[in-house]
C-alpha cells in the first residue's frame, strides 16, 4: 500500500499534540503528522493520533536507537499497521553524542538496528532515516525508503537528492515562524531550536559542510544562518521559503512551528502554502 504523505507535514512534540490537535492538523490540510523527540518504543501516542483521524499519515521523527528497543518498536509497528494499514511511517535516528553517554559508531549502530527491524519483519519501505551527511544519506538510500533530515536548508535538500537519486523519499523539516518583524523573529528563533541546537555536533558539522562558519554558529546563530534555517515573515513569505525545498528536490516539507501556538501557526502556514502553490 502506497503511503500518502502529502506536500506538507506537521512536526509536533508529545506535549504539543493530542488526538484533538491531530484532527485539527488533518483538517488544516496536512498529509502527515510527525511525532518528534524520541517517542517511546511502544508508540502508543502515534496509535492514538491515528485513531483520532481518518486519512492522516503519522510518522516518528524519530525513534531513537539508544532508547527504543528494536524488538518492541517492531512489535509496535506491526500492531499499528494492522489497525491503520498504510498510514504509519517509522522514522529512525541515532541521536546525538551530547545527549547519550553510550553514543559511539553511529553508522554501524544504525546498521545493526535496521538489521533487527528487518529480522522482525518491518518493511524497509516503511522506514526512513534521520540522515544529514553523505554516509548516512547513502545508508538511507540503500536500506530504507529515504530520509527525514532536520535543521537543514534547501541547499542541503538539493545535495541530498543528488545522493539519494530518484525514487527515494526526501522529507526535510524546516522551522516556520509567522512574524513580520525580522529582529523579533530572529530573537525567538535564537531562544529555541534552531538557535539552541547549533551546539549539537551533528547539526553544526552539517551546517559547516553547507558553507556556514564558526562565526555563523556562535551566539545562537548569525542573522544569515537563522534566516536560512527559519522561514519567517508574513504567511505568504513563510510559505514561499518552505516551498523552496520542493524546488530543490523534496517530496514533502515538514513544518516545525515556532511561537506560542504551534497548531495555529500550522493552520496559517497551510493556508498560505495552498495559496502560493495554486494562485
């Protein structure tokens, strides 16, 4: 059964989402709701979100190999897919050395985790990897349906497509903030991810590969870097910046909403994106 991810996905953390919010995201026109920040292996919230909706795909962004037992994750996948066939996508990632004391050999660890999922019957076409660098992107290409990178720019999307080739899912996530005042938007961004995430080695190294300097990474991000990572401005401007990923080769754009009311931001962005792509 083919997954229908839609053009836009909504990225929400556990404290930001519940069944009612998922239904609202679906009504707003999103094809996928991404459950962020290392959901537990039982994936009970993902199942509740699917129960509350009728067509929405739910994905994990991402199940963390250090905290989620692969056999439990596989059992959860089969339980959810049996109840909601074709509506669940398992995103898997290796986390960050700053968070996990056991962090080591990320590529080999991820290969081993994928081996265990495959042995438990999880189809490679229903998994995607949080991949940033070329080696991880090649692993996503060779072992899964594609990749769900975060903290990226359209230029990364263009480069990732060249590694993945055609026929693999490229599902970048991008921050969105409906705030016309650029100075205020940058201040908000620096006090939350992406600003607070620039000290994470995996993200920082990826941004350096894209040409950003240590000066750009310092002090929660230069204006140029924040503007590249966060689509901010009026709704039409935000939507246009997000859709640049589509022009760079993305199949789908995940929206990380910033601001006090993430679901309201998602509604506004969806309306604007529809207007921009269908004038």
